[in-house]
C-alpha cells in the first residue's frame, strides 16, 4: 500500500533537490523517500542510544569504544 504526500518547498530547496536528483540520475520522489527513511532510522537510533546511555554508564561504559568492546 502506498500513500501520497504533497509538500511545499521553498524555491531554493526545490531547485537544489531538482539539481541533486538530476545529478544522481534519479527522480525527486525517490530522493525524498530515501531521505525520509534515513531521517527516521537516524531518529530511532538516537532514541535507542539515549535510552541505553544511562545503563551503559552504570556499567562503566562511557565511550563508543567501551560499548564496542562489550558487544564484540
């Protein structure tokens, strides 16, 4: 199932999106879909990182390297 979403962009952003899509040989819709998917993934990742941060600190893990060592 698909949903259609109409958005309004400032002229400068619309021109930049158009140039970018053309330079990549892609259509604007695909670029926007990929951008939204990436934004949502990064947002979920940041939320997970924030919620796990307190638990990690209690275990003495304060850097990304500490966590990497623990899960590797």
